[in-house]
C-alpha cells in the first residue's frame, strides 16, 4: 500500500438482490485530503460509504484501510480500525434526552477507561474546536440545525480519528450555515491533519472543500480526480451536474 493512501479499494462490486449497485469500483483516498463522493440519485454514493465502514459486505473486491484488508478481518480486529475512524450521519443522530456534553462523551465512555474529569476536559476542547463551548449543558432541542451538526461533529472527532466520514453534512442547512460548516471542515483538516470522506450533492460546498472527487453513475466510477480535471474531462454527465 502506498504510504500516502489511507484507503485503497479495488474492484468493489455490490448487489441488492440481483441489482448491481457498485460495479468494480477502484479508488485511492490519500492521507489529509478531502475526498468527495458524488453522483446521480441512486448512483451508489451512500452504498459505497457504508461498504467502506463495514455496514455492508460486498459481493467481491477488496477494501484496505491503513494498509489492512478489512474484509478478511475478525470483528475484534475491525473494531480496532473503527476506533481510528469517525462518522457523522445525515441527521446528526444526537440523543434528545441527553445534554450536548453527554452526547459527545459517549464514544469516550464506551471505548476508553479515562476518568470522568479527563473526559470532561476533552469534551470542552472538542466543543471549542467546533465553536460550541457555550452549548456544553444544552439539550439538542435547544440547538439550531447548524449547531446540531457541529455537536455531532464534536462527537465524531472526540476520539481523535484519522479518517472522518460525512453523509450529506449540509443537508437541511441554509446557504450561510452550510458555508460556515464548510469553513469548519477545512479548519479541522488543517488543525487535526485528518482525512475526510464526504458524500454530498451541494455544488457550492463541493467547490469550496473538495481536494478530489469521484463521480458514480449507475454504480460505475465514471470520473475520479480534482474539480479542475473534471472541468476538462469532457464528460457530459459531469458537465450537467456542475452546470458547466
């Protein structure tokens, strides 16, 4: 495995019943880049994400994370990989009956033996990173949509992951809040040196944050590269998507 790659996927094929949803997908994701997964509706974007993090099993192909073939691992081994990964789901998945700090604390309480005062210090640090220091004792119902996303982001980074996965981070946000979230994503990449893998269809967001993109059409990889390379690819589907 190339030292610059944190994820390497080769010939990944997935099916729902008899329908092929990922057709021999191959790609590399580099350390400390923002890699955006794009595509037409039903093209396989979220399915690809779910395969990488082990929620689904492919029919064939290989997925290597940190140089290790995760499809050949026992559950305990894969759990060690998962501890190095953060995931931000579309709705944020905060527990409404728990205060923000309790939501953020969950991964630390489940996966470490750190004393409560150390956990609280870490939570304060992470909330400060996402500009939510003031929300420590608030309930999710007291947060705006953008604040909920940032609270979920604090929870996703609380274990200092090397890779962070996002599913539609800007969904449901107004353009100004979405732009603020993009700025935060760029800041986290710079400050924490993490790799980000993002599924989105928000054009402005893609242009702001993407180092490289992959475009999936009916489960096939029709393009992988930078936005600039996409612009000069001459691919009609991509031109339509970006409105060039």
